[in-house]
């Protein structure tokens, strides 16, 4: 049946290209800000959205779905292939006739960006002559050079559209936020924008959530830094940022209180660990450079420390030498193993020890019992 379908579609290949794209071939690399203009002119048979910025991929996918529905693609199938049998399911879905709609959307999700040998072969075969009643939408993680040079990627690029989605640079995030706020009728001053940027630190999903929450809390119009701070205070009792800030600033009692609050609020352990590891790794790099004779500001800059984190990290570096930072980084590794069930002990007890050590001076507050294996 698949072979018959391929032969049938081969006869309709040129017609299909004109119906979807208005031209014999749809080879195109596209950027997110050009998608709306592209959709006003054409709809390709295959779209590949890839990158490590989930909000932009999600929004681009939403625009494609809405436009496709307006073109009669009323049925939707979502697949996330894991093994060869899942790729067989994709072939069956692409080859079968719809019972409810003349046109269908098939979504493939490839979180790793690697379809494997079987998946790559299936995608190459599909792109020889895509079914004229199917829109294939693929969302994938970040692709390396081997991915974008692969035969399956080139097959998609030849017949459809590939869209690379990159994180927004830090120096562009303020402008991005300003536009998002303007879209909901809010106009933030520079100080308010800087505060939001500091809190989200490049995470566009978190930034969009902040925009949506501010739009719910305040009427349209000017948005001040006081409004933002009040909204932050109302959003949750504690945040992970509160924890790292208290520890870096040398406030062990507050750090333990915030950690207990995060535990009560069932905040994911991996998110807490990620934040503490990021701060500790930056501190270790900066401390090593500082001890090697580099100026402290230059050491912090070379460690990739955000401007907003420089004062608290300076405070912490004044209390810890490089050896102490490396000790804390080792503790982060142990906690990671505990979270994964690969090491004994309580994750939250280990968090307590780590934040107290970070907030204190030099040596850890609690010594490890040598009788307990690592």
C-alpha cells in the first residue's frame, strides 16, 4: 500500500507543489519572525522546527496549526517515535485515508533531534512525494552540524521548510519583553524591564508567564518597578532565586527558611540543584581566576556571571577560596546522584548542608561521616 501511495503521489508531485507553495519546489530556511508573512503566501507540505528555545517553537507550531485549520486541515495526530515500531505507526498514519477530514496534520516530536537510522530513512522516503492531504509538522531539539548535514534534514529542506529557533540574546531580551508587554497594553519603564529580565534570566517561558500575570494584575497603561516587585511578592512565598541570593549573601538562617518553604511548596529538586550548581560553578571559576591574579570583576565576567549576580557572588567569594568552591561543587554532584537514586542519603538534608556551607565561611557546617559510603 505504501509503494502504491508513493507511485500515486509521484504522478501528482508537481501539482502538489503548486497547490501547497505556488512554485515547483518549496526549499526554504525560515526564521520565526518571518513565519506570518510566509503563511500569507503559501503553506509547505513539511515543516521542521528545531532549537533549544521551547517558547518560540511552541508559538511557531501554534501559528502553523491555526493557519492549517483555516485551510481545511481539521484532523490532528501527534506521534513521538521512540523505537522502530513507532516509525511504523507514522508510516501507517501518513499512508491511511482520513475518516473524518479531507486534510490532516501529523505532528512528529523529536526531543533529542535524532530520528535514528530507521526514522531518518522513513523521513527521506516520505519527502520523496509527501501526501497531498497531510501537513507534516516536526518539532525537534537543538541540532548539531551532523544533524543539519544529514540526509533526512536535507530531504525536508528540499521539499518543505526548516526553521532554526535560537535563544534571544540577553541584550535583546528587554526589547522582546517590552513588545510583549505592549501587546497586552502595558508600558514598562526601563527599571521595571530590567527587574523582569533579572528574574527570568533568559528563560522565555518564564518571561511570557510574567507578562501574562502582570496583564491579569494591572490595568492597561504604565507599569512601574513597584508594580513588578509587588507582583513578584504576591506570586509565591519563596522562589529558588531567594534561596541562592540568601546563601550567596551569607544569610544561613534565611537560606534554610527559604529551602524549607520550597520543600513545602513541592518545588522540583532538580530545579533547586540546577540553580545552586550554576551559582557554585560560576563561583569556582571566578575564584580560581581571582587566585591566579585576575581582577575580581574580570574573573566574574570571564565566568559568565550575570550583572545582577555580581554583588552576591562577590560577597560569597570573599568568604570562600577556590578549594571551598570545588568542595561545594562536589556536593552538588553527590546531590545529583541522590536525586537519581544512585547515592544514599536524604536530598533535602544534603541541600541544607550545601546552602549553609555556601552561606557560611569556608568549611562545611556538617562533616561527612567517613563510615558512610559516597
